[in-house]
């Protein structure tokens, strides 16, 4: 089976757009089956919203038709938008995917179902796809009896993947992760370390990441690959907003690019296609780009040289998380507290002005 892994999909249209149809034709012509990160629940948006810092996303009525047009065999659900409309939004998503015959992983009615992989079958055997998302960027984890996403916590990720690998030694494993901070061109040591540990598990054939809204590097480790971020695939009417993001280094329009990874489950070989959003045409399409994916540099991820590279290429001043999970949680909590405070600064200023007038 030849799989096509695509990055974030947020589809707020009710019909299937022409550029989606063109991409779908290319996928069918190459005999690929797509696995896509579904960035938000399939619901009508009237469900009760969860209180959060970021925006609330949900999929339009046409997304199931879009997934079928793209030959989607499955979707990943563990991300920072899946629980935007609470348990009801997540439940409706799962029900609609079940009705459409589209597989999924990364979310469920409890922690047990959320961490379960989706099993892709063909005449050559089975491939398990795991999916985990990070609470540091507002992914809501499932509980013992509550809907939510599978946790990107090192112990949980490694324990579940290792257990499956030991109990299903004949099956290949693919791990996808919604990790890292937005608009970073390079991955953090925190994510690099987990990616390496996953590829040290014999059954794990490839590791694929998304969330930063721009492509990150690709690294070969133990003869296998880590794609740290595929970037955006298709963000509906919001694509134009990403075009306004300008990075400090070339290419400055990184958020207009996405990596599509072709993975052969029999040979274990992978290759890349590039998805580009053309702002002038308001159209997304497969194209060539010699600059992407960029190879992960040889520098020690914990070195000052790598830290400098990380900061000089980032669009935002995000923290640099190392391999100490306790310290990472502390730094992330402080960073998010500061972001939440800044979010309410304009509102606070308005209140102060009103008080002064009185």
C-alpha cells in the first residue's frame, strides 16, 4: 500500500472546490491512499465552545466529500482543535467518520480508545498508525471516562507504541504527532529526542509531525525518517491569513508550503511532494520546490549553535524546550500564562479607561 500523509486540513466550505478535485485526481492517478490531519471537529459550530486561548475551528458540511475526493483511508484527530466544541463535537466527528467508512485515530470517548491506533489493511498485511497531540499547545487529553485526544507525553507515547510492537511483531508501525510550537522552522530538542526514541523501536518505520503551520526539517535516524512538520495542507478560506506570515529567513512564505509524504508500507521507502498555496490564484496544488524539505542540521540539538538557528528562523519567540520533561512543563506553563495575560491586555485597558471616566 502506498500512503500519502498530508498536514493540517481545516475545510470551512460547503462544496468541494476545484483545486481539491485536481489534487484528488493526482492522488488517484498515483494510486495513493491519504492519511490527513483533521484540524477540528466535524460539527455545525452551534455546540458549546470550549474556553481557550486560540481560535475555534470546525469542519464544513463538505469535508466528508472532500476526504473521499482525496482518497482518504484515515484521519488523525489528536490536535489542539478537535475539542474546540467539547465532547459533543468530538463525538459527532467520530460518528460521521464511522458512517463514511473513514478510519481515524488520536481521539475517543476515553483514554483507552483515544490511544488506540488505526489499522490499515491490504493483501500484504497490516500497518498500525498511532497519533498523539500536545497539551502545551491546547490539545485536550481524554480521561478515564471523558472524550478527548491521545496525549503527547513521552511515557504514554513510548509505552503504547512499544506494547503494540511487542504484541504485533509482524506489523509495521507509523507514529504521527501534533507537536511543537507554531511557526518554528526547526524542531525543538524535546521533539527530536522523542522522535529518536520512537525510531529505536524496530517496528516503527517512520515518524511524521504537524502543527507548526510551516514545514520543518526531515532527518534520517537509524536508517528511517522523521518529518518533524508537514506544515499546512489546506486551510480553506483561512489560507490567505497564512500568506501574511513572513519568516525572517528564506523562504519567507513558509506557511504557504506543505510537505506530502508518500510512504510504501511494503518497502518502507518514502518520498516527498510539495503542496503550495498560490495566493494570487487562491488555489492549492502539487508543485516542485528544491528548498523543501530541508535536511535537519548535524548540530547537537542542545548546543548554542542550534539554539541560535532555532531562534533566528522562528516567526515567534517561542521557548526552546530540551529533554527535561519537568523543566519543559514549567517553561510551557509560564509561556502560556504570559500569552493568556497578553490576550486580555487590550480588554483590561478598556476597563481601566472606563473606570477613570467614572
